[in-house]
C-alpha cells in the first residue's frame, strides 16, 4: 500500500512539473527549462546517498554498466527536452495521451532486445492503448505538427529508459548511480543545447523563478518517489500507476487552460485509460492463477513421523472403475 501511494505521488509530481513547464511557454526556451530538472535535482543527492556509500557511486563501474548508464542519461535528456517542447506546443492532455504510446513500444523493445516473454494480456492492453493514440493523432486526416512528433519521440525514448533498467542485473546498481543518470543527462545535454542555440537567459520576475523551481524540483522529487516505490512494490505495480497522469493532465487542461477537445480526442483518452484498466485486470488475473496452480508436492516438512509416513506410503493407484471398491492401504502407526 505504501509503495503504491509513493508511486502515485511520484506521477503526481511529474504531472504538476509538466504544468509548470506549460506555464513557462514564451518566457524561457525549452532547453533551458529542461536543464533545471537536473540542476534542482542536485539538491536531493544527500537524501539518496546511503550511509557508508562513497560519492564515487555517482558513476558506474565496468564497461557494461557504463553503457547502460549512458543510454539512460541520453534517454532522460531527450525525454525532458522533447516533453517540454511538446507541452509548450500542444494541450497538456493531448501531449500526454500521445506519450502513452510508450507501453506499446516498451513491449516491442523488450521482445526484440531482451528476448522477454510478454503475456498476451499485456499485448492486448497495449494494442488498445495504441488504438486510442491513433484516434487522437489521426494520421492522414489531422495535420501532424512539431508538437505531435515531439510527443511521439518522448514515448520512444521513455521506452528506451525502461529497457535500460531491465538490462542491469538485479541489485547491480546503487541507487545513487541510477539517480545520477537522471540528473547529469538533462543537466549536461540540455545545458549544451541551450548554450549552442543561445537560449540561456536570466529568468525575469518572481513568477517565472517560481515556475522554474516548481518544474525542476518536482521533476527530481518524482524520480525520488518512484525509486522509493520500486523498492517496496513490483515494477508492474509502479507502471500501472502511470495512468493516473492522464487524469491529472486532463484536469489541468480543462480547469486551468480551458482547452476544448473534439469527440474523437475525448474518446481516444478514454480508450487509453481503458487500456490501463485491462492491464491491471490481466496482471491481477495472472497473480491469482499462479497462486492457485502452485503444486502441493513442493511442501516439505521436518517432522520425523510425518516424513516416515510419506516415505512408507504406497504409490498412487489408478482410479478404480465405477462400482469397484478402491484400494485403501493400512497406515503405519504414528
């Protein structure tokens, strides 16, 4: 229960952070805004560092772990830059809905790159979500602009980020190492892009400073809450809570920005939420099935009398025909 609440809090922090990035449209460049996600994330490093852990754990060890760390850093850098651009150009609910193509791409990458077995229920849920994305995007009918392309690219790089976590062996990464990739990637990548494009500017006014701090700090807090949740509940439980972001962004779009959506867009959003419900039902059904199909023969005991009875009992006899008295051996004395 605590892990699920932490995951919901993490995605709520992400949604409010996206709200602040939307409010910064026209005041600062997207790369400068995305850079603050890593800048303010530095404030949380002392809270993540475990007792007895060296600051050397900020960077990975070994060629394989360096490759995973760099892949994750680049994925988070691109995700922050492209998502800020998408939220600045599109209504929040529409941008977020297009990003929910991520589970479908994640299943494909996990099958191709990691050779994982994806259950049919998961494929069915992601295909339903893909249909919802197509209802919103409507290629060939509705013009696809820069904002839509940025949102779709976010879905792809987020899927790469998810796959990078599955590439690492269980327990091989320090929490400080995992978090450092989500800080240094946006900080260095977006900082260099903002400097090269001349987008670095001093924020003007307390409101802009507040929005900038809200975006960067809540982005880092969301990462911290999700890392804490992943230690308490399974990754599948954490991923299911991501669909709460859709509710947050729809609420922000309707109440704060007063966006208006056509019928197909609203239906597409409802289909995406329905895909999350299908995923939840499928995973809970698999858990129940595994629980009741567990073989009883694996149950062991150390009690000497019961073990002696199990050794001396005769093998199972074939089922007798109707009307024939079954064989009932005499049990040895206990």
